[in-house]
C-alpha cells in the first residue's frame, strides 16, 4: 500500500457511496478517461439524485482514486464478483478495502481505534469524541500537513463516522458491529497482493489484513485454511513461508470463487 504521511479531507467527497459505486461498476469500461466516464454517467442518468457537479466529484475524485488509479482493472474484478452473486456484505468489505487504501485517515482509524475499542469493551461504541481525539493526536504527531481548524476537525470526524456506518462497521447508534473476514475476501486479498508483486512473506505481513482485525498470526492461519480448500499450496516452517500459486491472474481466481 502506498504510504501517505499526511491526512486530508477527501473522504468528505464521498464516504461509503455503496449504491453509487455499484451503479458505476455496471457502466465502467476499461481505459475510459475520467472526463468521458463522467459524461457517460451524466447521460445515463444512473445517479438520478445527483447534480452534474456532484457526479463529476463522485467519478473523478472518489471512484477513480479508489478503484482505478492504481489498477484500472479493479472495477472489472468487482463487477465480475457482483455478477457472480457475491453477497452484498462481502462486496462492501472489498469497497472498504479500496476506500481505506485511498483515505489513510480512515485506514489508520480503523486499525488504531476501531479494533482496539472492539476488542477491549463489552458493548463497544465509536463516538465522535473518539474520532476527534484521534485527529488531535494526528495533529500532534505531524500526520496532518497543516493544523486543521476546530470546524474542519468536526467535519472530518463526521465523515469517518459516516463511512463506518456505510461500511457496516457500526450501526446508526454507533455500536460496533463485529467484522468477519470471509474466505472469499481473504482469498481475493491474498491473490491481489501476489499479483501486485508482493513476495509471499510480505503478503502474510501486509498491513491491509489489519483492517479486518488480523495480525500476522491470524493471517497465516487463514491462509492455511484457504490452502486446505485447494486455492494454493502453503508452506510455513517458521523460518520460511512459501506459497505455490495455482491461478495465473485475478480473472482465474474470480472464476474459482463460489
């Protein structure tokens, strides 16, 4: 994952945008420019409640940054999974993955606050104060390029809370919802990291797993389970971790997902 040393407010352009993203996946064509795709979305009227200006923001600032910038085939993967009747809950977990990658402030909040709260409190809740405290710490340690005003801090806190609700990490009363990493999503992430060029050892240690509450040990145990299902051969002696991959590309993997 690309390392971002500072946080920004881009999450405010679109928090989860679940339904909008699913609609855009149906229209997306590989290689289409931001401008041409925005025109296509406007002409199709697929986002019926959005103004032309809002559609441009959703397409150019949100959709392309999250799903196209690093690999323009990602929307094709997600559409194929959608067409294979992957459950909405699982698709939402993939949208969370790409959104968190594109918005480091959300990524770190989930890792550093959401999971800590969820693991330590009997009936955990995430409140605006938790996000504000997180932002103040980020300012203190220089993760924000310039000091945000109190108003900006409040707005960004609301964006993070809204994203957590959209991605079903908390309910509308701010209660934490347990996040279960399915075999399909674990399999997808492991293979995506592999095709991104990660070494086998680096895949087991990749920080994306922490979005789902995993440490390296949890990741290895899940990879072992996937190997038993026949998706790859997994060898781990403690000193050496090696994976023999069966699928040649993400399309082959997606065809194998049930």
